[in-house]
C-alpha cells in the first residue's frame, strides 16, 4: 500500500519542512518529491502535508504517517540487509576491556548486529590481561583491549594517554601517600600508576579495589581517592589532576583489536571494519 520511495520522500519533507531541501537530501528533482508525496496522500486517502506559498507543515494525519513511515522503512531496510549478500553467518566471540564499554562501543555493536543479524555475537567484558589470555587459549575470536603503546601486535583503533583523575575539590596533603583507586592485580593501569609513583619517589596506598569501571568512577566521585584512566574516557564531572599535584606521567596507551588467527576471518574483518570506521567517545 505504501511504497518505500514515497515514504522516504515524505519523511524528508517532514523533517526539513521544505520540498527543495528534501529533494537536495535525497538527490531527486523537486517535482519527483512532490509527486511521491501526492501519491502517498492518495494511497492514505488523507492530506498529510499542508503547504502554501510560505509554509510547509504536517497535518495531524501527517504526524501519524511520519511515525508509521519510520517503522515501515526500518523494517524494510532490516529485511533488505537480512536477505542481501552481506548476511554472513557464523559465531563471533568478542571480548572488550571493561572501561572501553563506556564508550560508544555498545551502540556500534548494536548497529553491527542489525547489519549482520545472522552472526551470533557473544560478548565478554573483563580486564585486558585476562581477555588476552582467553584469546590465546582459543576461548575468544577477537578482543578489544588496552596496551602500553606499541607493546602488542594488532590493529590500533585509537591512541591515548593515561591521566590522573579526581574530583574538582580533591586535595592531597604534601608528603602524604597518594590514595589510589585501582583494579585488582594484574591490571595495566594499576601497574603503570604504581610504577610511576615509585619511580618518582611518591608513596601510595590503595583506598579502593574494584573489578569494574563503574566501581572506579563511583569511588572517585565519592572522594575516596584518585584513579588512572585513559584521557579520552574521563567523564565531564571529573577532572584531570596530574599537574595540580605534580603527579608523575603514567604513559601512553593504545586501544587495540587483536584477533585469533584460527577464527572466522571474514566475520572478524566485518566487526573490525565497523569499529575502525567509528569514533569512540565516552558515554558517561
């Protein structure tokens, strides 16, 4: 009853409130867009768009049709992807470092599953060292982990540096131990933080040990201590305090994809390209 081409033209007009802008967005001639809208109105037996010499606006029926159009086109596109040649099959056991899960990665994985619905994606979240061991033992096919810059082979998605993080009102008494919030050992950020402090002659004490990034952030926000984390992942309500207290630099870090050479290369390539093609931004 409702043609996808007509629905796309109608939605473009509904979102821009302009036939000219809708035509530019779709790469169509304006008369074609107008024709599509008229045919859709005929099929719906309703006036969907009210237009005069100055204004274009949706009618009440137009508002309703916009909602239906988005759902119809979403289902249409999903079906097209499912039955297209890109619908690969297989299983992908994917592991990601805990704090990388607070980036846009979950959204990227959701979109990947929509494009490749026949790939069974199994997700494991943990610490980088543990994930790497599971990869080497054949329990995972691809891992997204943090390593000291240049330390491991793999596909570097993003280069970053570690920073000391605390509250705006954080205070450290001169000569007192640095209160450290950290993951359990072994942990890359924990090791690098302690090594940096000891190399600089600074004393330290662990004030909170937690296995999850949510625990690290909760402890920092509670003022229990300071933590080390990648600079790009520092939430807006926390502050980089490295210079404020003359804390030693911790070093650089690579967000790296490492694959199991025995796993399905086609499936791994698909997810790798999806992640590489998107910008990772913090979501907290």
